[in-house]
């Protein structure tokens, strides 16, 4: 393979660039999860009460549940289309380590589905009457948390590739694994809103990110191989 | 190499089928005897708790099923890992046979915990750390079974669900500690403590007997289900037809 001059870095960059470019051509793939995120957050004031003090109490939970559901929705686009047009098979046969290529794919997915949520978070937080000085911590926590969700979700998406009705099954597999992210993310946001230091919860989110970035691509590559059999 | 012969033999369906069948009475009979003895000791002989009164007696069902819910998950993940690494099909059969048993014990633990919570905490359900992590464990079992049934091909189902079990076992401690940090109201551990069990022997002995009875009960159920799995997977094999004729 070395004769082609494709090192690991270049291979990963090609995969990453391709995914980002494709997403920009199908723009709704990026915007739909964000719209979904904002819509879920809108449901809570309608269902509960528009009272500011109540909204402020539930804001961390609402933002995190909305982010979790929205990232689940986005997982559908991570591998399914590439399976259907044969790209995934080509990546498997390319001679490059599949785990590494999936790492690049998942990273692109994080950029395309996680970062828009991070950017939309101040809007939602303000609408839910969260104090302005907590928004920074919320964005940082969402940045770390959506990364973990993308990488854990990649394993779930790869496992359900071979099944017909994948999407409900995907939620069933990924949600229990994602619960720690919800707990620490909402806790960090809650602490920041009360004006207390949120460093501990943020560090735990970072630790989970480090763990999932290193281990999840290996599991995802095994899962893709099983699905492609 | 000779010491591994027993392990290699287990990869043979007829041998495993017969071995599990031979083990069954040796596991089932002690399991029934010990479970009944534990229930008698716990429900009749043990004194009432000075704080919790008679209600504490549900511990003789609750604690062993909590232990088994985790042990069964560990067995399932270990069997799945063996199946994935050494491509041992029958290890996957054990994992698939174990999942519903583990899920049942998890449900039993949740149900008895809820019944116990009613007199102690005044409500059927509290969002306590241990109860919640048991609930998430139940969801993990459901995920395994759902993924397994989503594939038509048994081998792919085994390997995909097996990978999920391995990913799950990596996550179990993370989930457990994160939920703990989140909220705890449950009483502390009674049996496994550094300063010895916080229980008089009259209460402890029936509990330990129940633990042994439930664990053997799990092993017996696993043997029955494993035999059923082997039959289902090998339904076209010639050794089964000979077994049917003979």
C-alpha cells in the first residue's frame, strides 16, 4: 500500500474531508438535528409551565435530554448511507486499519452533529432562563459530551447496520450506555448555574471522552466487520 | 496441552449437551434444597430486625437476585468474549442462554426492591443509585436480547450481541459509579464489609445459604437453557438424529 503514498494521516484526512464535504452538499443532514434539539427544548415550557423559576430549575436536564435525543437522531446518518452505496465495504478492503478510518468518520460526525448543538446551546439556555454566566460551562460540557455520544453511538450504529429496523434498536442499545454522559453533563451545568465550580464533573466528562475515543473505534470496526459478513 | 483437553471438548455440541445434562441433577437438587432451607431460615427462624421489623425478610430474595443479576452479566460478557476471541460458537450459546436468566433475576431484584421500599421509604420507587443502576443493567440485558433477535443468522446475531455484551461490561462500572455519585439513599452493603458482616449469625447464615441456593439455581437453569440452545442450533445435525433414534 505504501506505493500509493497514503499514510495513516492522509487516509484519515481523506475520509474526514469526504464526510464533511458530503454533509455540506446535503445541508439538511446538519440542520435537522439542531432544529430537533431546539424543538424538544420548546416542548418543556409548553408541557410544564412558562414560569421562569421552574424553567431555570429544569434547564440543565432539558438541554441534556434534548442533546441526547438529537445526537441519537443524527447517528442514523453516520454509517447507513455508506453501507448502502458500498463505501463502507471499500473502506474495509482498503488495507488501512478500519478502526482508524472509523475514528476519522466519527470525528467528522462529531464536528457535523455535535458542534452545531454546542453552538445552538446558548440560544436554548437563554430561552430556558439559564443565567448567562453558566453558558460557557454548558457549551464546554456539551462539547465533551457530544463527543462521547458520537463515539459510543458509532459502536451502536455499526452493530445495527446488519439489521432491518435499525433505528429503534439503536436507541435501545445506545441510551443505557449514554446515561453517565447525561448524569455528568447535567450535573456540570447544574453546578455552574448555581455558581459552584463544575470542574469535577467536566473532568469526568473529559475522562469518558478519552476512554471512548480510544476504545470505541476498535469496537466499531469489529462491529462493522460482523455487519458486512 | 493435556490440561486444556476438557476445554476443547466443550466446543463439541454432543459432548456439551451430554455434560450439561449430567451436571443438571447435581446442580438442581442442591439448588432446590438450599433455596428452601434459606427461605425457611430467613422467613421463619431468623429474628425480626430491630429497626425494619418483619419487612427486612425480603432480603433473602432481594440480595441473592441482585448478586446474580451482576454475576450473570459477567458470565454472559466473559462467554461472549471467549466466543469472539477464539471463535467458539458454543460460548456464544452460553451467553445467549444466560441473558434471559440474568434479565429475570434483575427484574426480580427490582420488584423485590420496590416491595421493600414501600414500608421502608414509604414509596414504591425511589430514584436511588442502586435501584437505578439495576434498572440500567436491565436495559443492557434488553439491548443484548433485542440485538440478538434482530439478526436472522444465528452466527452474526451471536457475534454482534456478544460485542455489545463486551462493550456493556466495560461500561457497567462507569454507569454504576456515575449513578452512585448522582444520588444515593440505599442502605449500605450488609454482607461485604471490611469490618465483617453487620448481621448476627441467625440472620446471616440463612442469607448465605440463599446465596448458594440461588447461584446453583442459576447454574441449573443455565444448563437447561444451554441444552435447549444446542438443540436449536444443531437441529439438523446427525448426532441428534441418532440420539432421537437411540
